[in-house]
C-alpha cells in the first residue's frame, strides 16, 4: 500500500489540474465561472493562493479516498465507467462539503443560474474522476 501513495497523490494533482483547465475554459463556452479557489478564499477570508492550495489538497484527498475506499469496494471493471461513477461520488461529497461550509461561514455569491452551475460542476467532476482513475489504473 505504501507504494501506491505517490501514484494516488499524482492522480489527485493531475485530476485537479485538468478540472481547473476545464473551469478556466467553461465561461468561454457559455457556462458560469467556476472558481472554487475563489470561493474557498472568500469564505475563509484568506489570500487566493490559500484557496488554490486547498483546492489541490481536496483533489489529493479525493484521490486517496478513491484508492483506499472507493476502488477496493466497487466492482466496476471498465475504468471509464469507474471514473464516471467516482466523479459523481466526488461531486456529491463536494456539494455536501460546500453546504456544511456554507452553514459555518459566509459564502461569496456564485455566478450563473443553478442549472448551468450544476452542469458545469458535473462536467468538472466527471473529468476529475476519469483522469484520476485512468492515472491510477485500477
């Protein structure tokens, strides 16, 4: 299991990087701006760089959760489908986390309509899930 840790961390970083690229491109395709680093920094009153670090840490934590909890307990053999399933789980967990955070802290307003934000979040988390799973390879 120790040998797996660097691969899981790398998968979390790569998944987060690809997700961020999509988030940066999304407003140019008619989707609302999705910048969780701004949301995190704004809610906590910390510099934006702290929001970036926290977003990457969450991506790494999700990848660790995939490697140690999700993958051993889900019997989907197709990595693409497993990545999609994991992306949906990551989206649900992220939304629960945001709701809890919103109950504790004052969250800055988000751009766009709720349906478009949901579509953008779903696309981002599906891509995160697939990239993470394909990087890990199990």
